[in-house]
C-alpha cells in the first residue's frame, strides 16, 4: 500500500465521525520498507445527527432539507438516514445499510420524488397525435415512488457490487391534455413495476462537483419482470446503462474531466416512460433522465443513447471555478442495432459557467447553447443536490 493510499484511508476514518480521536504511529521493522501500524482511538458515543440544507435548481426549484442520521440503530455497524425535502416539490429519501465491507452488506431504501415540467410532446405522444394537436410541449406532473432491497459487497477493493430487487410506482399526468370522454386530466402512466437489478460502481473523484483527479464508473442493469400495466402494453424488457469518467490536472490551475455514457433497452415493450430523456443540467437525477447542455430538461428522448462530455475547469481563486463544457450525443430508438450511434452526433451543446464552493454548497451559473436550438438557456443551482 502506498503512503498516499494509506493517508486517504486515515482521512476517510476521520471523516466518518465515528471517532472522537484517532492517533496512529508507523514503526519501522528490521525489513526495509516494512512498518508496523499502531493505533489508539476513542470511539464516539454520538450516534444521532440532524442536518439542515438549502437548495435551488431549475428542475425541482426551491427546497429545504431536513436530514436525520442514526448510526448503530439495530446493529453495531448499521446506519439509517432520512431526508425530508420541503419546498416546491415535496420529496423524501430513506436509506438503511448494514455495512459488512468485503462480506455481504444489506441495504434497504425508499424514496418519493416528484416534479412538474413542460417537456417535448413527441417524448410522450405518438407522432400522429403530435401532428394533429400541433403541440410542441406538454406540461406534465411526474410522481415516482421506489423501494429497493439489495445486497452489496466490495469487488477488487474499489468497486461496489450490488444485486437487488426494486418495486416502483410511476405516475405521469398532464392538465394540458384531457381524456377523450371527460374533462379530467390526461394520465399517461399509473403503473407498478417490479424489477431485478445489478449495479457496479467505482468513484475516486476527489470532488463531486469540480473533480480534478480520479476515476468514475457506474454501470446499471434492470430487468423489468412485471407491471400492473395501466396502458395494457407491457412486455418483459431490460435497460442497460453505464457512465465512465476521468479527471486530471493539465497544469495548475487548469484541469479537465472527460465522461462517456450510454444506454439501451432490450425487449419489445412499447411504453416510453422509462426510456432515456436528455436535457438540462444537474446531479442525482432519477430513473433515466440524463443532463445535456444546450437543451432544456427532457427535450430529447429515445430507448437508447450515447453521449460524450468534456469539461475544462480553470480555478480562478481558491474555490472559484470558471469552466467550459461541450457535449455530443446520438439519441433514438435502437441506435445500437442500426449502427446510428457510430454516425456523426445529431445533438450538440456547449456551456460556459462559473462555480463557487460556498458554505451552503456549490453555487453554479451556466449559460448553455446549441447550434440546433434557436435559443440559449441559463441554468442556476445553489447548494448540494438532493
């Protein structure tokens, strides 16, 4: 183990808040280059934490977060967290995790997520209905209630491998359109989905929002076996997606972050409501929403996509960042089957931004544009994403 890796481990221990004090000493042995590690620590008796946070972004709007974290709730190595998010879109997120390290860890999670947004009509409606109504956008309200049970272990020390089951209830409705037989709001989707999933994740970025070193990989496979089938069009299908990233300093204070991601659907299911939807800016999006500069949220949709993003970040002063980003993508139905993913990208976008790492979390402003879109778009974000 290198000393740098050892120091990272010590820092991670200190950041866990599990110890009131932690001292260590490396004593050399008779064998050159070998050391004996001696530690002395006091385990913290504080097991309950309450935190408050503020956030604003263009999708979820304003929000205040109340976080309750309880360690050693049922066992000596578990942690339970509850996030209650109040604001324009009320949400919650609950996680319970029994950490066994290289052995099988056990996790439970439950979340409710919602937002209102005007999205492109062709991502929800058949092409003939879009033509007949003349609609460009449809205002929709999305509710997502997802519960998971999973087992997790460490793979090759740095990868987290998870296998589990998921039960999701998805509701998508709109007041822009009404049902044919009444004036009630149009319901596009109101179904339960049961799936099995596997995830493989590696994250050595030194900063979630402005990384200048490290690697990132997140692979996800979902097999959807059952649906209550509101629209009577369900058949078994799978969704595969992956994202890989690499951050590196070019020279102080300039660094770059290159990311490549893609995904596709396997199966003949006709429902588009779990397809990929690109557009907007942000972190921690649910389901298969993918950020893409130059386009508004949920502007480009398809059952498969491939995307590349490059960001150059110049640190003007300590914690002040000026960045430039470009992204390209191909999105559509079965683009991997017909080799369209290898063609010149159909969609492109660019962004110039400023970021400040404040005590409230990152403050970011981005001006984005695309040659294919007639107007530019501003995105604002204040505080940590949740």
